[in-house]
C-alpha cells in the first residue's frame, strides 16, 4: 500500500503536473482566440485548433532561446534524477530546432489531455458523490444497480486520475530527456571533456609522484646516512644534497601548480568547443613545457634528458654508484620524449635508491631503428642470496606511471628481475613523440 500511495503524495508528482498544465493553458488560450469555444462541435474545434497550435509551436522552436527556456523549466518542474540529462543551452543547429519543435508539440498535446481530464474527472466525482448521473461533456455514464453505488466510484476516479498524472509526468520527463537532452554529438563531446580532465588529473598525479617521491627518497637516505656516519664533511655534503634536492622539488611543485591553475582557468567552456578541439593525450603531456627542453625562463618548463647528469650526481651523493651512457643528442630529441624520458629514468633511479640502496645503477639511453630506448639496471640481490630489493607490489604507482607514459607515446615498458638484476626497459617510437 505505501508503494501505491507514495507517488500520489509526492511533491514531485504535482510539480510535474504543473508543468503539464502549463501546456494545457497555451492550447486553451489559442483555442479562445481561434476558432473560439462557442458554436463548433468538439471535432470541428480540434480540426481547426490543432494545426494553428502546431504552427505556432514550430515557429517558436525556431528561436534559439526557446530551447534554453524549455530546458530550464523542465529542470525545475520535471525534477530529473540528473540535471545534465536535460540541456539548458540555446539551439545551435537545425537538428536542435527540430527536436525542440517535437518537444513543444508533444508537451502541449500531453498537457492538454491531462489538463482536460484534471478538470472533468473531479466534476464527475462530485456528480457521483451527489448521486447524479455523471455527465462528461455530454457523454452520460450508464445507470448502475441503484444510486447508492455512485459515491463508491468517486474515489476510484480520483485515484485513477492521480496515477494518470504520475505516469504522464514520467512520460513528460522521458520526452524531455530525449528531446531536450544532449544530442549524440554533445554526449560524445562531454565524454571527451571528461576523458581530457581525467588525463590532466593523471598527469598531475604522475608529476607529483615522480618529483616529490624522488626528492623525499633522496632526503631520507641522505639524512639517515649523515646520522650513521657522523663525519662533519659527510654531513655537510649530505645537507648540501638535501638542499639542492629540495629546491628541485619546489621547482617541480611550482610547475605542477602552474599546470593546475591553467587547467582550471583555460579549460574548454562548452561541450561543443571540446568536440571541436578534441582531446590529445600527447598534447596534454607536452603542455607542461611549451618550448623545447633546455630553454630557460619558463615557469612551466620541465626537465629533459640533458639534466640527467644532475640526477645521477644526486644518486651518487646518496651512496649509489651510477654508470650512464647517453647516446642521443638532446637537441635532436623531440621535447615530449626528452621530458618523459627524464621522468622515466628518474623513477628508475628512485626505485633503485629505495629498494637497493648503495648498489650500482646502470643507465643506457640510445636511439635505434627510429625508437628511443631507455634501460635502467641495478642489483636485485646482494651477496649470500639476501634479498635487497623486494618486488614492488602489483600495480605500484611508479611502474604504472611509467607504463602509462610509454603507452601514451605509442611505446611499451617492462620491468622485472633478469639474471639477478632488476631491469627497467622502455621503448618509444620517435615519430609519435614529435
């Protein structure tokens, strides 16, 4: 019983009923102006009034602002589960105008039917309660066994009218979502916008993880080593490394925050603009630095492979010997590959410092057969078979970030133990990084 009565007592039902009645008012006003309510029969009234109503509604649908007005009104009175299912934008294309015209005609037709019954059914219920034979616009109901049965039909009619309003409101909402909602092109543009924003958030997360994670790892190792050794010269050197690493981390954080501000201030304004612009993953990756790696004076510039020697010096200062072979000219490497290559090597070195501190690290970077190849190797076990580096948990953020970078650049990445060594290998085509 509560399920049956709850919709009849809901405020949403009567808000939708008001929306339906507004359509009935429009048709009633037009009917009084032409052809009038006196003289013609009901069939003649419909034959004359319907074409006039349809013509006026189609003409109104040609006004771009009409779609916006109808969308706002539908959001307020039809109470959709999600407001974005009903657009509140003006018509931009002829397809939008056609859908608006279909909505207006359907809304007025359904509203007129519900509004008319909302007047006639209560009148008939009153007639039944007063034991008179109900008269619905000249159509008399057949007499029953006796006048005493008539009052029992009044609540049945009102109950039926209530559920008619409930279902008519739901039908009106479904029509609004279909005809006033985003078109397939707009839905695709909205999906592209969400994907672009998700890509931006993932990029920010990777940047913070790589830069801040590396800085914290080096800082912790240097501070621990300085406490254990106790040599003033070593402590001074460790503090110097910590200071320099902290400065680099602050620069990386400033660049990341600059991207975050630009993403919020310069983001696409509408779904249509997003569809026109499109989402470009490589463009998003490169948006952190507008110029080629190595330029100066740009607060958003990210480090490239030409800055790897500084990274290696930091690792050496942390106690891990580094041997590096970089067989590629930074000036000839596309900016995106230079910046992403730096982050990949940085993550590899950070993992080596974290899981195998003090063990040698070998880095090789070269271009072969049109592909940039990066390889970072360090010991997986120390003498005596004692495990130094535990295998990172499945789905670790660092390795997942490396794989995401490689995939977005059209390449591949692998990581694992080979012959007692931990090997990180990344291969990326040069043509996709341009």
